[in-house]
C-alpha cells in the first residue's frame, strides 16, 4: 500500500489522512466516542489513542479531530502508520450488515413559496445541518441529491436546508406538470438510502462556523446587532417560505446593510417588498435608526 498522505485543515485540531484508494463509497460516518464505533473497527482502534476526540470517515480519507493535550506535529506520523498497518492486516473500515436493511419510509410534500418559480419540498427527516445552495451541477460535489436532481432538465437551482429542498425551475415549465415527478424522485432517492448532503461537509462547516464566530467578534457593534436580528427574527420566517437571507456587510458611512438572498428568496418578485417593508422597517425600529437602508443581491 502506498504511503498515507497527511493534510492539515484550516482547523488546527483536524488533520486528514488521505489514502490512494477509496475505503468506503457512497456514505460518510462521524464518531464522537468509542461507544459509537460498533460499525467501524478502524474508528474503534483510533479511539484507543488518548488524544483522539472525533473520527470522520468518508471516501478515501479519515479525518481526526484531536484534544489539545498534544500537537499534531508530534503524533500525525504515528496515526498514519497505525491506519496503514490496520488496513494492511485486512482490518475492516466499516462493517456491512449481513442482511439488506429495509427501506426507511420517507414522506415528501410540496409547499408553495412567495416566489412562483420556486417550490419547497419538505421531508420527514433531516437532510443537512448546514444550508447549501447550488446554481448548477458543477457545484454539487457535496450533495449526491442535488447532483441527481440536476439531471432533470427543468431544474435551474437547488437550495437545501435542514429538512427541505427549495427547487427553482426554468420559466418554460409549469409546476403542475413536474411537481409529482420531483416529489417522487426525491422520495425514491432518499428511500433507497442515498445521501442528501455528504457528512464530510458538516466537518468542513465546523471550521467555517468557527471562522464565522471569529469574524462576528471582529465586527462593529451595529453589524453584530443586525446579524442577531436577522438570525432571531428574519431567518425563521423566510425559512418557512423555503428561503434564506444572509448578512453580507454593513456600511457605516452609507448606513446601508447588504444581504444575500438564497433559495426561494433569490429572484423572488416580492423580495424587494419584503426587504423594504419587512426587514428594513424591523431594523429601523429595533436599532432606533430611521435612516438605515437594506440592499440585497441574489446568492
């Protein structure tokens, strides 16, 4: 077996151990302690190392988050050697069930949104822990579901968050012609055990979340207040309509807030009304500033 490569991540606590071949296909796994490792002999062995905090296994790599008791420079070669030795002895990465598992029944229903080009498809299961948006099939490396959906000719854009998928269609199609096909497609895809969003994306967004926290702490007080208002009062409302509004920046001199519209909010004919009569008025009242303005761009 070729030497395992070690790759540092943006999070200093996490290192990826990359193998020359796939060790699992089509799924990703996360283990937070040794009690969760019944399916993974490899993860179980790694947890015997006292500094291992979390183990992620996906595709052709193992990513490990460590406790702060050691530095990666001191132990990553040891970990790479242990993984390689384990695999060379024929150790199992993930145990496969002896009998095929039964399909998990999935319920999918469609909801209209204020944007006539967007329909929201709601599932009875969690699809992702982090909102993700795809403008085309080239952006779908992290989402097998989005990649599959883009094979349908009438789909223009896809937004996935928590337990729903907001789909933007091309104007040449009518929803009454394609809604059933999309609903059935999503239901079958999930019931067959396929993944909506790869779990290794969650590991990556852990880094992004920490960066976002650091960025938040560096902002001025007004920007922080605006973000808190959007998170608490605005996002839950637009999520119900299959969309998302993300803070981009605040210009103190112009007293202008820039936001990004995603999902059903992106390109929605009523989004300007929502911004001016909803978000802008809310910010003016809660910040006690009648001159503040809100401007938006599509994500």
